[in-house]
């Protein structure tokens, strides 16, 4: 434990203030998101009577709806700066949570709840490529993996606290209260960015529009990297909708135990993400991506044998180890590939890949659950193959572009 503490003490002076602000606002927004959204699938499935396939379609559609706004966030941040994008995105998320609290509390029609979620989540997603671009703006290449690891500590500290709080509130108060808490946390993030964050992109380009994305598509290294990443995100996205239904409705864990699974994920990242990113920063990034994919595949496959809480904890530990190796390395690759004036654009396109994968994943997992409700390996076996395919893809990508040092 003292070794881990030393890593974090040393990190204070190694990174600029802007990165710490991004880390703090990521912590708060992740807390708000994880208090509410992981339980939204359960609410729609259990309380409103929707099938898992329909829930999967809703989650997929919301992600596709958010994709345009997400990629626009990167474009706009390259033209007008990072700060305005973050301010607008955070304020809209506050409004979304507040309105959803009212709608859920009144048991409003499902279409109104889904529509509110679609709009708020779409505009809220504009913040992510801007925040990722800020890290690339402020960090030298040799510290990129480490800096993204630090931001992920904030995100997952939020994920550690959020599901535990959400799981407790879900069994003690009405579900609508969860959105009220999320609104307060996101409002605090908005205040912090408003008062303490200084713009990091001083010389925006004279003109940016969506047609400029074609320049990104000409970068073959980045396009192939993003295509392979899509396979990984199809697997990673199962942690949300699919895993909640599987653990609670199929193998019989309580909602609070599902929350503790997500909390386990968050706590491991909080304690190990930065030290691991620091130690692995000099390793080949393609090798790190391969290891991360294989660990995620193994972890999700273990769920196929899981019928008890402790086995589920083991599976989550393996999944999380893959996550803390993969996530900062993937963002560091994008930060290195992207030209300085187009960092927001590249982060937006890569984020689009992530959104597409995570949005489609609930539908894929939902179909498998509906077709094989009692055959656990038929659910998680095909999904684990996605991680193996991604590992193979990164291996081939690394061999082709090894001259880049990635």
C-alpha cells in the first residue's frame, strides 16, 4: 500500500493543473452517470416490463444518437477551444438528470424518459473528446499513457462510489432520487470547470467542419486501429446492460451485489491504474492492447461458469486488469497519431468507435440472453471471442506499423 501511495504522491508534481481538473470533473460526472445509468436497464426491464432485446435496442439507439454530437464535440473543440464544449456539455447533463428525476418519479411514458435520455446523453457526450484532447495538449508523449491513466483513476473512483451509492439508494428510495443525486454531482463538476479551468488550445484552426473528417479517414494507421478497437468495445460494453441482467435476473445476485461488482472494478482501477500505467508507459503499446483484450476475454468467459457472487468477483477482477492495461494505452496511441491541430477531431472519431461498440453491445448481449437464457456459456463464449479477435487485430496492426514506435 505504501508503494501505491508513493506513486500518487509523486504524481502531484508530474502533471499540470489542467489534467488534475479534468481528473476531478471526470470523477464527479462518472459518479453521476454510474449512480443512474447501470440501473436504467433494470428499471426498464423490471419496472416497465420491456424485454431485454428492446432494452438493448434502446441502449444501442441512444449511443448512435449520441455519436454525431460526440464527434462534433471534438470538431468544435478544435475550432473554438476545449472549455466552451465542456461547459455546454456539463450544463445539459445537469438538466437531463433533473428532468429524468421528474419523469421517472411521475412514471411518465417510457418514450418520454427515453427521449430525454437520448437528447441529454448525446449533448453530454460532447465533453469526452474535448477532455481527452486536453490531456494530449498538456502532456508530453512520454507521459501520455501515464496521464490518461491518472484521468481514468478519477473516472473509476466515480465508478467505485457511484454503483455502491446507486445500489443502496435503489433498494431504499425511489429510483427517481438517483437522478437528483446525479444532477447535483454534475452541477459541482460544472462549477469547478467554470472557475478553475483555463483553455489549453490557444491557437484553434481557422475553420473546422464535419467534412474535415475525411482527412482522418485517409490516415490508414488510425482507421485500422479504430476498426480493431470496435471489436474490443463490443465486448467491453457488456459490463453495463448485459451484465446487470445476467447477474441479477439469471444467476440471482441482488441489485446491491451487482453494484458491488462495479465497485470492485472501480476500486481496483483507483488503486492500480496509475501505478500500472506508470510502470508500463515504456512498453510497446500494441503489446499492451493485446494483453488487455485477452484478459477481458478471459474475464467475461469466466462469467459463463459463474453462479455465485465470489466467482463473479473473480471474473470482474480479471476484466478490470485487462481494462487498466488497455484503456490508457489506447488513448495514448490516438494522442500520438493525431496531429496537434486535429487532436479533438481524432479523439472524436475514436470516441465514435467506442460509442458504436458500447451502443451495439447491449443488443448483441440481449439477443444472446433471450435466445440462451439458461445456457451461460452460449452467452459469454461468443462474446469472449470478440476479445480474442481484437487481440489478433492489434497484433497485425502492431506488426504493420511497428516503425512508428507504437
